[in-house]
C-alpha cells in the first residue's frame, strides 16, 4: 500500500484524459460515449 494518496484531482488533467472532446477524437472513445448513451447515463464524460 502506497504511503501517499493516489487520487490527486486536477480539473485540467481530468478534462484532458476523460473529457468529451478527447473521447470523441478516437474510435474507442466514440464507442464509450455510444455505450453510455445506450445505457442512458446522465453524464457521458467528465
């Protein structure tokens, strides 16, 4: 177990890795958005 906290939130990093435009820019990301839409998620991405 690490002695430091592993989750250190940063808005910019979150957007860059998990944001909508990032998702839409790749094929796999579009698949994620599609599946989340199909499931009826309120939030599609970060």
